[in-house]
C-alpha cells in the first residue's frame, strides 16, 4: 500500500534531517572518541564504545562525572573538586569546593566561599576572589564583588567595574543592569544606552522587550524608545514562548500586536497602541493569532480578531486543540496545524465535544473526556472505556480500552497541543499506548503493534520501546521482536546509540540493536560522550 503524499513528505523531511545530523556528527567528531567513566571494585576506569578499558583513573575519586565537550570530567575527592582528562590523568588538582563542567573552554569554580573561572589548562582567568561569577555571554563574564556587579572579558580583564546592584548576561552588544532600584542597559564599555528609569526590563526578543515603570508595563526597543507606553497592568506577547528569560532574537511570534490589561480587563492593541479589541474582557487569551478565548457570565466562548463572536459563551470549559503560531519546515506538521487550529474542545455539564469556529460540532458532545493522541486522532472516553475518533468524527479505535495514551504522555496537560507536539517529536508518531488488563501498542487504525500483555510500555528510540513484565525490563522493535531480553532491573533511554542497563544492582552498556558491549559489573557507569582525543 502506497504512503500518502503527506506521510511521504514527513518521511523525506525526517530522513533529510537525520542525514544532515549524521554528516555533522561525522565531520565534528572525526578527531573524537566515544568514552564513558565506570567504577567497580573501588577503582575508576575509562571505557571506549567497544567496552575496552582505555585508561585507569589516576586518583582515588569519590565521584567522577561524565566527560564534557572539552574532553575533561570533574571529579570529587574528600569534598574537593578537580578535573581529569581522557587518559585518566589529573590535569587540574582537586583544589575547589565546587567545580562546574567546561563549556566553550571555561568553567566556574569555587574556592572556599569565593568564585572564579578557569580555562582548560586550569589557569584562573577570573581569580577566585568574587562572591559570584556568571557564565560567559557574548564574550563577557559578570562578576560580583562587595555586593556589586561588573563585567570581565574572557582574558580576565575587568572592563566594567563592579558598581551595579544586579545584572544580566550580555545580549550580544548590551546588558541589562540595575542601579539602586532601577534598571537600564549598557554597552560593553559601560556606556549607558537605556536610562535607569525602569522597575524591570525583561529579556529582549527580536529587538523589543517588556519594561515596567512606576508599576505599569510597556514595550521598549533596544535603544530605549517606548513603543507602547508604560500604562498597562500586564502585557503578553503573541508567541509560543512566554518566558522572557528563555526568549531571544530567534523566538518566533507576532510582535506587531499585544494582549494588554487595564483595570483588571484584557484587550488587544497594535504596536502603536491602537485598540484592536476593546480592553473590557476579564478573561482573554489569543490563540493561533486568529481566535480569542473569552469569558462572559462565567461561561466560555471565542471571538475573532474583528471582535465577532464565533463560538457563543455558553460552555463550562473551552480549550483550543492548537495554541501555537509556529510553523515548521515539515509539511506534515503544518498540515496538521492548519487542520486543527480552528477546533476547540468544549464542555457542557459533564460531557465533552469538539466544535469549529463556525460553531459546528466536529465531535458530538457525548464523551466523558477527550484528549489528542496524534495529529490525526483524538482519544474519547465513554463511561470507563477509551477509544479514538478521526478528524471526521468516525470511530477508528473501538471504545474498549481502560486507558489510552500518547507514547510520551507522562502527565496531565492543560491543552491538547501538548499531545500534538509530542506526536510530532515522538519516536513512534501515530502510535497509541492502550490498556486492557495489560499495556500494549496499536496504530491509529487499531492494528496491534506490540501485544497487549505487558505491565508497562515506554517510548525509547525511533526503533525501540521498553517493555516491562513483573519487575523486569527489556526492549522490542516495531516488529514486536525482543531486542534486549526482559531480564533487566532498569534500562535507560539511548544516548548517542548506547543505553545503560542494570542487572543484579550493577550497570552495563548495550547498543540499540541489543549487543552488550559493557557487561553489567559496574557500581557506577556514566553515559557515553563524544570527546576530543587527548594528545
């Protein structure tokens, strides 16, 4: 049977992405080795990906972490920390009360109660004389002395003397800093860019940021120009990332309009402050940059961007199937996004259904619960049993299971989009985990993939699942063939093609095709990591 064009495009997209990843890995790590650290019989060793011991660690460490990208691993001895190389040699003595992994050639260290930063040779680029030291951002390191913050460069020169009450890492050419109780921004010479007039300045995204002045919020650009005056009780960006500390110039969104709050009510304004939707709604959330969920008289409904009611406010609960404005290069994802973005799950009294923005029922309101299982099907619950419907409302999986989950479902999500994202990122998209008395896997046409006879089934990799019988774990492929026998106490998810296994309280390592390369004889065993060859 031929794949649909949508499915074919998805597969081609994935294959192209995977091939690119492999090529990058080969290019990046052709001068690298794959190593892990293990301990047994009281001695630490370094292992390669054939299971061979390539080095004895030359210190009686209490603990050794996995190798970092710079080819060094931290170790602890008598509450002091240092670093070893891939030959097991101590290259930086255990002189520090705390030591972090290297990143981009630098690592934070603590001596006594004071912090500094070292390079890979162990040289203190920033002497351990500071109350605190932050990570490197845009070539600048924030340092704290006498309760005040300043900045050093990566050769250790103090370029901005500690004089600020608080600071953030540099965002390319500028940083947010605090003097007294007010925030502004400076450049890398310490020259002021944005005056210290603000109670708070959040992280910038695509050149703009939320800023708070005299208890009210507005929006400013990187020069300090107020695009929206600071007159609002709250402002929300139209973006999939609401945490400004996690956002940056690559964070997608529509930054031409904003959700704003005044006098306890919400509305929508554009970048010039022109009111698009009157600021008169107690509950107000914009989804997919097209539909606004609103609440009137304690009932939920929805309106469009012209203020027209498209779903009457008559529901106890109303949730969007999709709450994203992101598009991806993957056509499968985008097609699903378009298919679901005008659909809402609605609840009256105790039963759920689904409507579109024409207020037409896609799924009748007769189910005790509804949740997204994949891009193409929704799980529905009638009484105590689960089944699934397709986008037309047809039953595609009989309502006969006591539980039904997406492969990555581990907790309750507020909105169905969580399930859709998971299906897109899942190693087994379109596969449903089901339970009668035991667990198994079926596809969205109800065909059994993994027999329904296990105490648990968990996503593991693109070709494997972990299965549990009694207290023992193993792995199976998509043909329901056992890859790792079901006799392990624990199996960790694969990392760079290898998975840790535990048997009789000891750890070993296996490949994803079931080959044991490190016998389970180690009390401690790290994950394998790509690391540079130590010359």
